[in-house]
């Protein structure tokens, strides 16, 4: 009985000690963090890279990136785009070959050169997204894409969709619809769906390391206006499954820079080194 009381007292004492340490150390940790950030911005400024602290995102030590695969479209889904589809080695077409639907890895292409097809009534910039919803659903990506740009060019309306997977963007993936009053004239872009059960866990470099790596490579002055953690595809020819890597998209006054969040290599360099590694 005495031991039980003593154990209870020890638990309470240790709890109070932990609360005291948390109260004492937390302000110091925040101070160290602010000092680190200030040191970072000062060091970057010496390299003519200007950064506001409020542009820095919440950082992570690791991230799980799912594999991506091409959605398997059913015959009913295909018929949403092609009446009486005929399968061929590249995809599908119709009987007179005026409508073509093709797959190449996760690249998707649809072309309708017919003068008449499934018409849209009174299609406008304001209602085009709602009219496209059944077709986006037929492609199996309705959970992952959202419209980012709508342009009206002469008698055509172009709607561009981007991908968002678990609140993170696929920076290099787009799906573009070209629409006329006669219906969908053209679709170009990527068809990809994530597989949450399969993928890769990556350790991430500290954001300070990424930015200092950028500072060493860039010769011109840069003003950073936003930093966002997302994904970037490493596509493989004729593969039905694609791998993505975690990247930071660093938005500057002159455009976006994608840096591999694992080691700070700029994404274009990563692609060039990988594509050149296969032979002489």
C-alpha cells in the first residue's frame, strides 16, 4: 500500500518536472529558431537572394509519396468521349477515325476533328467547368484535379486543371480541355491517380540547406515570394506506374524553381542527369 502511494507521488513529481522544463525550454527553442531564420535571411541576402520569413512553410523531417498509376477506364467511361469506340494499339478511335483517344504512359490525348459531336448548349467561361464535370469524372480523376485557368480564344474555351494529392500539388501535371459550342474538341495532359498503399518514404533536407544550395548556384539577384512543398513526376516511357519525388517550388519574381526536397538538387538537373545516365 505504501509503495502504491510512493509511486503515485513519483509520477506527480516527474510530471511537474516535465511541465517546468517545457515551460522553460520552449521560449528558448523559439528564440533559437528565430535566430536561425534571421541568420538564414542575412546569409541569403549576401548572395542577393531576398526572403521574407513569412514565406517559409512549415517544414517536415520526412514525407510519404504515393505511387501514381494510369486509371483503368471502363468501356462506359470511354463511350462518354467516343461513340462506338474501336480499340487499337494506341487507344481508341471511332468508325470513321475522326475521333482519337490515345495513351502513352500517363500522357493522355483526345482529338475530335468531326464537325458535329455531343454539343454543349450555351457554353460560356462561367459555366464551362460545370459542363466538363461528367467528362472529368469519366476520366477517373475528379477527386484530384481542380481548375486553375480558363481562357477564351476566339470560338474556343480552354480550361486547365492542376492536380492536388492530399493537399499537396503535383507541380508538373496538367490536364487541358479545349471546348467549343459543338463540344470537347481536344484534351491534352496527364492522367494519374495515387495509390496510397504503395509508395516511398523520404527523409527531407532542412529548408535552410535547400536555400543555401540555391544561393550557391544562382548568379542573378532573386526575390523569393513563396515556398511550397509538393510533388514532381519522374515519368518512365511506357510505364503504367509513375514515381514522384518531393520538391520545394520556390516562386521568384522571374518564375518558379523546383528543388528536390531530399538533397537540394534543382529538378531540371535531376532529370538531365537521369536521362543522360543510360548510355553514351
